[in-house]
């Protein structure tokens, strides 16, 4: 139980400290996830403040999201790994030597039971469920807090967003490792828009960013030291904080809207490296987190130029084809996509996003799309003042497009007035 609390405490610490690398984790709404990653032309909500503030001119009434707005997404392997990791930490409490800890790590990598003798001479069996989590990792996307107010031509949001990019066990010479790579970020965007004439809308926003990325690697000796209440370094990472800007424009045609978005053309991010340690008091059992910060200079966020086109969706129309909304976007135009080894992998389809939304009833909509070559889908339903959204989404792993694919199933519930 101590280990579960320990790593939960570490995650909570990450939320409070808030940081990431130069490529900072940014909020993606459930609608964006289910509609193929399209976000700069159909986000008539808080996402417009980040990806295309000109969309604020298309919002015709106040939207207030408070106090409930929560989303949670887990990868396919994560559903099984969550139970396996829970059992692993329970079993970890029952080991007393480094060799036992190494054997326990190996048993979860091989899917086999393990027998050991406790300090009292009792023979016990561990990993009784024969979990095999070799090269299987838990990945989590969540936005535990998302308060926003958007209105015609203006808006502000307070968003805490993050994910566990990879958590699990990996083989390693000497001793297998427990790894946990986590990202959390706080973003407060403030935006305005205005109409030049009947056909052109322009918008701008500025965002405060404060984010954290922690990389944890624990071998058997480190896990054992934690159990014996010794100070042990459990993570290190980058703290990044500063500001960024976004600009957008939309040109209205009779039945279509054409848009351009320039995200992060002006930004300033200060960087600090830190090492995180946890000390457990043997007498009280209380955990104390200690960390050391070192200045790591400053950097700018990469500028992202996007182009998009969407139709004029009319949810009140008596004709179904007018109630259907669709969007096609090309993003990351200024940057080269990279593969997992850092080499150029600049395929056009990886920049392409397309999505469609089909209203079934007034308060029920089906969504689908294509995200970097992967099919996505989802649904939206409104019950009284609660909005429920489901997204089945596949994305590319890593800070650059072109990494391995990751299948996420996400659910969100929010109160909007």
C-alpha cells in the first residue's frame, strides 16, 4: 500500500509543481479527439483560445463551464496494466531483499508465479494472477480541471491537463526497471476576436504556461531503498514556464469558412532542471518530497502554421445535410515531422486531419474522423445541464508526429451553462 501512495503522491506533486520540455503538453478536447484531431476550425469552445482565437467571433452565446469539467482517457493495454501494476505494488510490500525484488520484477515480465520466504519464515506466492506486462505500458490522458468562460468575441480558461506517457516494467541488464514518464501542464489562455467586415474575422490570444515532465527509472535496489525509508531519487525532469501567443483568421464564404492559424509565433519559456526525492519518516510514515532546481536557460515553442476549411453547420435547420458539420485541416506546415529515431519522416498524410459530426437528435451527435491516417470516432449527448462525450482516438506517440501509434478511449463529463 505504501508504494501505491508513494507514486500517487509523486503524481500529485507533479500537478502542483507543473512543467514539461520545450514541446509542452497542450489541451485537446474530446470533440477534437473524436473528429480526427481537427481543432482550428470547429472548436467553438475553450479550445479556440489555444488553436484559433478567430473562432470566438462564431460563438453566439455565453458558455460557462463550472464547477465540473473532467475528462479521462486510457490506452488499450492500460486497462489490463492498471490491475497488474496494482498487484505488483502489493507484492512489492512482501519482498525483503534485493534478489527477491529482482525476481519479482522478472516474474511480472515473464508472466510467472514466484515463491519466496518472508522475514518471519512464511512461504508465500507472488504474482498469483500471472500478469505478463513485458513491453506493455499504461498511458493516461486526463484534464482533471477545465474551467472556462467564452462569449462572442472574448474568452478565458483555466486548464490543467496531462498524461502518463509510459508507466510499466522494462527488462534491463542487472535489474529490470520500473519506469514512469509523466507530463502535466497548467494553461491560462485569454483571447479576443473582432470582425473586419461581414466576411473576415481575426483573433489573438495569449497564454500563461507552467508545466512539468518527470522521468522515473527505479531498479530493484532503488525500490528496496524506498521500502526501507531511505532517501532515494525517484525522478528528474524539466520545469518550463512562460507565455505563448496564437493568432487566427477566418474568411467566410456563402456555405464555407476558410481559416488560418499561427500558434506560438511569439513565446518565451524559461527552463529549470530538477531532481525529485522522497523521504519516508519511519516513525510517522509521512512522506516528504525534496527537489533541487537548476537553471537550464530559456527556449521558444515551435511555431505551428495550420490551414483549414469547414462548412457552415446549422444545427437548427430542417435539412439533415445542413445540420451535418465537417472540417478538413492541414497542420504543422512549418515543421518537419520526425520518426522515432529523430530522422525526417515528412509524409503529407501525417499533417492531415478530417472530421465530421452528424446530429441524430437535438442533444445527440455522432462524430468520426481521420487523424494522421488513423480512424477516430465518438459521440456527444446532453442530459439536462450535463454534457457527456466519448472518444475513440488513435494518436502518434512522442513530441513529434511520426512516432508509434497509441489507441486511447476517453470519456468526459462537464457542466456547461
